[in-house]
C-alpha cells in the first residue's frame, strides 16, 4: 500500500512538472506577443505624430491662401479675411428661461423603478 502511495505521489509531481513546463512556455509566448503589440503601438504613435505634422504643414494659412488664389478660376474660393467674421456680442444666444420646462403634474418614478427591478 505504501509503494502505491509513493508511485501516485511521484506521478502527481511529474504531472505538475509537465503542467508548469507548459504554462511557462505559454507565459513566455504571451509576453512576446505583448511586447510585439507594444512595439506596434509605438510605431503607430510615431506614424500618427508624422501625419499630424504633415497635416499642420499642409494647412498653413499662407499655403492655403496661395492655393485659393491659384485655383480661383476653377473653385471660386475667396481668401478669408478678419472682416468676414463677426464679434461674439452679435451672436444670438438662446434664453435660458425658454429652455426650462415647467412640471405641473408629478411623475411616478417609484412604479417605474419597481418594474425595472422585477
């Protein structure tokens, strides 16, 4: 009986060793994947920064003004001037009192909550 227990314990320990071995390699593989994903994220961020810089370069006001003048015949674009914009004091903002609703009748909220809970 004692030898059977020793053999079972040895088999159990060997099974745990095989399991730990497989888990170790699975963990290393996942860590490699995470590292690769982090490198890809870094490359994407660099590419995004370059694209933002290119966008800012292409949208320079002087360049856009020159393009509008060059293509005036085909597009009919006029250059933007400060006189074309209005002042904030001339903007008609909505009156706050008109946005508020008056409640004349009470609202039954408790019944609605009980229906949701059930």
